[in-house]
């Protein structure tokens, strides 16, 4: 039976450790997500505001709270 600590990258011979680290640097350069489409256009902002205006409450503020007075 193989000793698990002898297979660990920490206990690996130096050339094997260097190869392991090189392999990890390739994945570090990959992006975690795809880039978005950039900032919203003025037309998109106007469309969002039109939809939001229908759903937002109207009238006076009934209760206001402040985290840092």
C-alpha cells in the first residue's frame, strides 16, 4: 500500500513539483466568466426606467431608516 503523504505534491521530487506548478498556472490565466456586453445604452436605461416607474411606489415616504446617522 502506498503512503498517501509520499504522493503529495509537497513531497514530490523537484522536477515533478515544477511540472505540477506549471500546469496550475495555465488554468490561472483562464477567465472565470465570459465578459458582458458592456455598459447599458441610453435607450436601454430609458426602457428599464419606464418598466420600473410602473412598479415603484408613489407618494410620500412613510418610513426612512439610516444605517449611519
